[in-house]
C-alpha cells in the first residue's frame, strides 16, 4: 500500500470508485453524467481538477465569505495497483480551514471503508508532511464520522475541541484534532 501522485494508470479503478459513490472531504458523490465526462477525457480531468496548479484566488465558502485558496498536494492511496482513496495535504491554512478541514482531507472508496485504509493512508500522509518539514497538522472531522476520527486518533491525534460552526443551521459538530509530527529517531 502506498500514497502516489495521481496518475492515469489508475483510471479504471478511480472511475469505478466514482461510480460506487467515492468522494473526499465535504464534497458529495458526483452524477453519472459527470462520471461519463471524466471517463471520456480523463487526462483533462486529472490535469484540471486533481493536479491543478495552485491558484490563490479567493473562493466562496460555506459561511458566505471568501477565503484565499491554499497550496494542496493530492495523493492517491493505492493497494496492489488499485485506487483505494484520495488524500490531500494542505501546507498552509486560511481562516476557514482552521475550523473545517485543517491540513488534511481524505476519502475512501465505499467498499474499502472500515478496513483500516483511512488509518494507514493518514499514517503515510503524516510521513509526507514530515518530509516537507511540517511540525504539526490540524485535522477536523464531523462528529458523526466515527471512522474518520478513529483514524485520526490511531495516528496520534489529540482532540483540541468539538465545535459547532456558527454558519451551519443543522447543528453539525466538528471534532478538531492536532497531530504533532515527531522526527524519526526523536
């Protein structure tokens, strides 16, 4: 199992994951029409949506305010050449991401959930962050996403607090964790 740079050699298993309802972070599963477009021109999708160059232009967020985009490195978790899930490492944070998302985003293909892949993928992502010289990670997960926060806790996540976002009317709570990155041999 490894975290790799997204590549067209994983197209068939990635598209199969999309058809199964794969999504990452706060995004929702995409429509069958969108999947057909992705499948038809995978190279463009990969270049413009997954491996897109960093663009600091502010983006409208759920709270109705604009925040600058932050640099983000995409990785795909693969096992035996099979796409399992996607992980994203944000090397900077904006005010919005301090509450929702933090430095890490990820999603696992539905049929591979509850099999330890999120835990292992997050461990691999922490190693990537360490290689980049990052000292700590902030990670947020919805309070009702038990699998996600268990993966965070198994990777040394320390619960900082549980918050309700003031702009959400549904009362959704988020668990905010900190992971201290320790250098090898320390």
